[in-house]
């Protein structure tokens, strides 16, 4: 008797469970698939979009441009909006992986600052609409470091052994070494790349770890004193730990732009346009920029930011400070060299 | 051979999820060209030639070394644990083995992440050490941390098979040994341990294989400073997009695992021969 009841209850629970799963799947609202960097959007913004347009957003994240590239090139994932950086957009255009954007459907495009339009990677903004921009620099904890850091070469100072965190990204970390040597970060000269490799091998014993997004936690919690980070992450980190300082190294650094693009095999192109337009709306762009800390290319949105962030020189530097910067170019076939160099750095004893 | 309905289902399952992927990996390994357009690929041994250069062999050597050491440590720690638990009273035994297994119900990544907070420079262990008046230690992001992660995560795979062999062991054999005048040590060395070898060997394979191919542990606890073969393979698939080279490395790793399994099973047979020779 007792057993029968347990059986019935189990069946009932099973029924409830399966009904809820099925009803979860049969959401008949249109779906928008987004593929973005980790920690790179205010989730609230996605909720607002879902409500206003009565759609469902499926949101996935990646860690590097190269991850994104492999996934898109492989096909079968059918994302509607993705967020590559400058050089990756250049490559995706060349390899015919993304489609032209119909700018007549994007009324808010006029909100974007002229400075961020028509850049080299996409000369007429036929394929990409700016999302965020920033720099790469050194962040350090002024309580744990006995002198101000000013240049990439400081990351090779033995005094800071075990305190330095580098990025676990071939391209970005090689760029640091190249800039330290005063070479272009877009160099195609193998000898220069070899020299950069030797620098990184020399530096390896001093490095605490090579990290991705975890670098934020490590620096905030003072696990390590010095890190290489993107400007927007620096803003977010400095909010959490007031002892942190962000500097643009003397040797020059990387200036980058991330943009929204629509892949060739997108399922819902119409909705993708609506989403891009939505993200350019000043109130939405401001809300988003306030949350993630990265720099918005939309002046009307910047006006809406908190004073603290608006006047933050890390997020919104004077453009005169940025003269000594370089934008990444598509390395195309050089990627194999990067890979070889990277492996050599980590297999050297 | 006639297969039941379930048998056919299993055969199809194996074909789809084991045979076909394996075939694809082998195909990619022996071809080169653009990874993304498979039809354009040509037969080539270039991937293997590329691997057998000092740089990659160094990584392979290091992976095998670390996996080997962690297997030995797992054995040295795991055997006594399995032995003690198997000798406990039936009621306690179940509780003990449950306590041992419960942590495995938690996600593997979470458990590994937990070590970050323990081993970090401002982590709990260093906090205790400094409280006691000692200098903080460098515990995280080195080979020792990677080894620790391997031992911690894979220890149950060593304990469980040994435990199961020890509990099933015929007690009358041990009693016979005592009756014949062997002391405890001799009984252990001559009877219990040889009889438990099948468990030890399956434990060894079950620890060695995941340890030699891991990339998560070396990435999280090694701070990406230590590259193991698993990291190299991951890098080819996720980052560089050279699936041919990544597949070739997977094949090479598989060959090494097969060799180690063949060695252990050969050893196993020899020993089994010995055991039956007892009779």
C-alpha cells in the first residue's frame, strides 16, 4: 500500500518535471543568439530587450578572438550577433564569414561618435557597428609596489618576481614583448618575433600566472600586484580595490575596438539589426557601459554616465594621450608562427 | 554471433559515439590542409613529423612524468586507505566509503577552483602559516600544485577498485596463511597484496589516463605556466584552429595510453598466472 503511494508520487513528480521541460522548450517567441566576450554586457540590458521586443535571447560567451573565429569558421553554431575586435573583423570580412549590415534599419547609428566610424578594419562600416573601445595597459597595486610603473620593461624587473600576471593570449602577450622592444605589434618580421619570444622566455620565471578573465579576481584580492589588462576591466577592478593604478606604458600600446557584426549563417537577421540598433540607444548604451566599465563610443550615452565614470581618465582618456598606440592588423598566416612561438615559450625549461 | 535488441542498440551507440569520432580524428591526423574544408585535405605525415621535434617531445615527457608521479602518489596514499576501509566493520565501511565518494558528487571544476582559495598567496593555508609566524609559501601556480590537483582529483579512482578487490577477497586464504605460520607482514606481502593486484592495476590505469591527458588542472593550478600535452591539444582545437595537428597529437597520446595499458595488462596476466600457480 505504502509502496503504491510512493510510486504514484514519483510518477507525479516525473510528470511535472517533463511538462516543465517541454514547456521550457516550446517558447514560441523569436530567438536571438548572441555570442559575446565573457563579462561584457549588463545582463539587465538583455532582459529589457527581451521584454520590449517580446523575444528570447540565448547568450553565450567566448574568451579570445581566436576562440570566436574557430567557432564561427566551423559553422553550425548560427549566432545572430557576435562581438569580434578590429583585426578579427578584418579577417572575417576577407574570409566572407560575416554579412553586410543594412544601416537604414539602424537609426541610432547617428549616435556613434565620428571618431569610431570608418576605421581601417571596416572602411565604410558596411559590416560592423562599434560596441566598445579601449586600450591595454598595466594595472598595479600602489601599496604592494614600491615605485610607480611606467613602461612595459618594468614587467621584466626581477624585483617584481612572482607578482606579475600576464594574459593567457598569444597575440596580446606577444604584443607586450614586441612593444617592450620598440617594434610594431603587427610586425611580420620573424627575427623581431624571435626576439620577442626570447624576452618572454626570460620573463617567464618572474610571472605568477598567465590568466584570462581570472586576472580580475587575482589583482582585486591582492594575490598579485601587477597585471596586464584591458582598460575597461581596469575600471571595474579599480571600483573594487582603490589601491589600483592603471597606466599606459611609455613604449606605446594597443588601441582596440570591438564591434557588433552579423555572421553569414545568422538565423534571425532582422532581429539582429533590431538588437544592434537597441544597443546604440543612449539610455541602453549608458546602462551597459556603467555596468561593465568599458568605454562607449556614443557621446550621448557618456553624458548619461555617473560623474565618477564620465571623468575617469582610464575609460575616457583624452585622445591626445593615445597617439602612441597601434591597432592590431589581421596576422592571417602568421598565426602559425605565433602558435609555434607560444609553444616554445612554454616548453622551454 | 546473435545480438539481442539491446545489443544492437549498444552497437549503434558505439559506432556513432566511439568509432566514427575516432575515425575522424585518425583521418584528420593523417591529412593536412585547411582544417575547415575536410574534402580538400591531402594525405600527409607532416603533423607527426612536426610533433617529433624536441619542443613537443619535451611537453610529452613532462606530461608523462607528472602523470607517472601522481599515479605513484595515488597508489601510496590510496592502498592503505582502501585497506583500512576494507578492514572496517561492515556498517562503518559503508559510511567510510560514502564519505570518500561524496566529494566526487561535486563538479570537478568547482573542486579544483576550491584549491585556488586554499593555496593562493593570501589563501587559507598561507594565512595559517603567517599567523603561526612563518614566511608565506609559494603554493600555487607551479608543478607541485598541478601534482596536488591530479592526486586530489584522481585518488578515488585508485581507492575504489583496490577497495572492491580487497572486500571480495576470500578470507579463508588469509586464515590459511596464518595457519601455515606466516606472520601478518608475510601474509600481506605473499597473499593479500598479490591477490589485490588486479585492483591496483585498474586503479593505476584509471589514474594515469586522466592525469596524462588533463588540461584543466594544469591550466587552473599551474597558472598556464606548465604546458602539458592536453593543453597543447586544446590550443590547437580552440585557439589556432589546426585540427590536423591537434588530432595527430591526440593519436600519439592514445598510442602512449594503449602501450601503458598493454604493459599493465601483461603484468596482470603474469601475476594471475602466479596466483593460479598457488593451487
